C-alpha cells in the first residue's frame, strides 16, 4: 500500500473497510464478554477477593445489610457489577469538588461567596 495510485484507491478503500469491520466485530465480542462477566454470580470468597476484604468482613456487611447480595438457601451470591457499583457509591468528593458545588449553590441563591 506504499505505492498507492489513483487506480488502486478502490482496492485500498475496500481493504480499510474490511479491516474496520474486523475491528468492529472484535470490539463487539469483547463488549459481550465483559457484560457477561459483570453479571456472573460470585461466591463469597470470590467477592472478598475482588473487593479486597476478608470473608468474615463480608459476612458482617451482609448481616448489617450494607452490601448487595443474593441469597438462595444458605448460600450467598454476589455480582461483580453490583459490587463495583456499591464500592463507587462510597466515593468521597475532593475539596475542589466541594468548593465548586458550594460556589455554584451560592451563585444560584444570589449570595456572596468568599474564600
């Protein structure tokens, strides 16, 4: 493809199109694998490994109903998607984010804001 001429342009476009289609299929397949994995049921040990907590700590969180869990009989099941969401829900805002929100609030209320 180094010696591309006007006559070879249709072939080059076809090659590019074919490669893009292949990349698209690969990305779609990877997305499907990621989606399936995120909904996969995990045991308590697997969940503990993913969120880096001990199994007894997980049992405590389940008992206090602080962590998303599915229970079937005496078995506990978790999904990676729910665990990830649970962890992210505990995110603390930075000082800069808090100051920005306070400033926006003061502007909306028509109040003066000083640092």
